[in-house]
C-alpha cells in the first residue's frame, strides 16, 4: 500500500469540513494510545509548555521514588529504561530543543542524586553516558546564551 505524502494529506484535510475533521481526529485518537496522548497534549498543554514540563518532572520524580535501590540492578535498569522512554516520548511532543535538554538533564540529575549504585552496572553507566551525549548534542544546537546556561547544569551532573 502506498502512503501519501504530508503535503497530499494536508491538501486533502483542507477539503474537509470542521465536523468531518473532528470526527477524523477522534477516530485517530481511538486507534492508538500514543495518538490520544499527543492529541491531548496539543489541545490542553501545548499552549503552556512550562507547566507541561513541570508535570513531566513530577512524573519522573514519581517513577524514581518507586525504584527500589536495593533491588537487582537488572530491574533497576528496566525501570530506568521505562523512565527514559517516557522522557523521550514527551520530548517528541514538545519539539523544543531547550526543553528537551532540560528534561534529559533532569533525568541525569535524578539518577546521579539517587541512591542507585549505577557505577556497579556497565549497562546503566552506558545509558548515563548516552544521555550525556544526547544532552551535548541538544545544547550544541541552541543559541549561545542558552548554551551557557545549560553548560552550568551539565557541569553539575558531570561532577
């Protein structure tokens, strides 16, 4: 099956009435949970990204508090991967590199300040290193003034 291009879809959507368009959006939202979450973000949270980022940070805090630091490192790694999937999903929603960097830095701060013995697991150390690499790439793409602000944050998680 051939999938239409974005420009073709856009032209076709412009031909629809408002009612047909809303029905189509509801149908797409019913199709997959991610679509529903993204539509929810666009309708209710996209106008106030700072409040959205605050909610995401609270959710990250909740997930970190549920991790048992005395558990097997395998299960800790699985929990950290789950949190990272969540962070990446929300970063995709926001689409702003500065806010993406902020979320990834927050994740690294939480990991570093937690009592998780992540230095004992090479997999978790690699995950942490990948996050630092991703943060570096995100910050490098920002304006020079913002780069300076985030450089201080990066230094704190590197020490």
